[in-house]
């Protein structure tokens, strides 16, 4: 339950969801409370040193987050959030480059699908999904392929063919298209409704 000393709040988008971080700093009582999605994760009472740091983790991957408290003048304080050792803005910029996120509306229910481009993991509403994408490339003399081995996070290896002449971004776009179609077909099968993009 939030108290009346809420001084800062941020939203952090991770693959498994968007997390709202709120910081309660009682400068007269010395209290510091950190909430993640309304749940209290850190509480410190009677902190006589009003500046410093509060470190905690967010998300299923236990991403490290730190709130920095700095005095800027007199009794005024500045609160900044670092995620994975980077400023929130830098972290979000890097995350935007390494993931692709889609927001879907299925029968009035919101769905958030995230593709991690570096690992090709797909998250659907905070749950990591098991996906298999197979594409049979035409066997012609003008398409040459190089075999590559990819190691998944679970220790499994899979062999796939990287088509020569295609850029990495073109292949990622192709894979994203198949993954989205796969996720949408699963959603449609489970709900037996039409799917609309928002």
C-alpha cells in the first residue's frame, strides 16, 4: 500500500512485462520504500542518511535496478533509476534495439508479444513460449546457404541454414513474421476468435 511520501515513479519494459516502480522517501522519518507493480520489495525505516542507493530486482530474470538518491540543494532531492547498471533511458534504448514488441487485441483482451532478436526467444503476456520456425528455402543454384549452429539458453543446439545474400535484418524480419503468425495461430486456436492488430 502506497503512503503519502511517493516521490518518484518509472515504467520499465522487459521481455516478460512492463513494470511500474514507485519510490516512497520520507525525508522526516528516514523511511525508504520501493514498490514494483504495487508490491513492496524494499523497506528501510529510520535511515538517518537521506542520500544513497536502493538496489532491488525486477522481472522474472531478476534484472538489477538501483534508485540513486542525491541532494541537489537544501532539502531537495533528485531520484534516478538505473537498470542493469545503465541509466533508464540508455537501458530502454538498448532494449528497443534488441527486441521487437507487438500489442494485440484479441476479443477485447490485450496481448503483448515480445521477440528478443539476439536469442530469438518469444514472450507472450509475460510467459516465454516454445516456438519452432521452419522455412524450406528453394534449392536453386542462385541461393547459397551457409550452415550455422545456434545455442539456445537451455543448452540445446539447433542447426539452421543462413541464406547468403540476405542481410541479418531481412532474416530477422522473416523470422519475426513467422513467429507472429505462429503466436497468433495459438491465440486464435485457444480462443477460437478472429485476431485483430491494434
